[in-house]
């Protein structure tokens, strides 16, 4: 495949419904990366009935962010498990400036700086349409109309400042998330180099 052998460390940003998971999975395949998606990990914990799943459940059901400490510890464990064998693509993390700081500190200790932050930009009306469709198709209980609005509000208020913080530290590329999946992926691959 195109980029095996290099350990790339990427972060994919975007509001809920922007296509982060799809693009992260394509990049995982292309570059043999560990795809780390806290939202998926939390849903798995919740389905398995773990302690973390129970703690996260109330936050997720309300469209709120799970507390930083829980998420950071979960990510720390996954990155340490990953070790130096593979690079990674973080999908939906960090979501707060505190999480971004904790990530930077962790990666500095691991001597594994992030290579690129990719931001998928999609207008809010399109996000609502996509999330509503996904709720129907995947029966995702965190995609009801009220929760969708709350998730987008939380993203604007708490996650967009993360881009400012990381933008001063890591190369960042902004991509039109309304383009086709293939076009978005092509743009990302070019940016990654």
C-alpha cells in the first residue's frame, strides 16, 4: 500500500456527521494505522456494560462530552498499547483544549508528535441531514434531533477552540467535507504526503 513503513500520527477533526470516521478508516487502511475513535470505544464499553460504559452513558445520552479525565485515560491506554509499532489516526479526539494539552504532553513523553491535523468542514444544515439519516440507518440513540442540536452546539463551543490551540503547534489542513468521499480522501492523502 501507499504509505506502509512510515509511522504517521494524524488527527481528523470535524463536527458530528462530517465524515471523520469514514476518512479515518480509509487512512487506516492506506497507511496501516491504528484507528482510535473514542466515540466508538465508549459505545462499545456501554454495550458491554463496563464501568466506563456506565459512567459515559448519561453524558452520551444527553449529547454532552464525557469528562476529560475518563477520555484521556482511555486514549492514553490505547496509545501505550499501540506503542511504536504503528502510527495512528485519532478520530473525534481531542474535543477540548484540556484534552489537547493532555494529548500533547502524552505524545511528547512518547516522542511521537502529531504530523497533521485535518479538519473536515461541512455546513450545519448538511450535518443535521447526515446525522438524521444516520440515526435512521444505524439506529444510533445519540442522533435524535434534540441531541444532534446539542452535539453541534457543544462542538462549536468546546471543540472549535481546540483547532486554534493545535493550529499553533501542528500543521493543519482544512478540507471541504461536502466533496465526495473519494475527493476528500485524495485531498487528505496529498496533504499527508
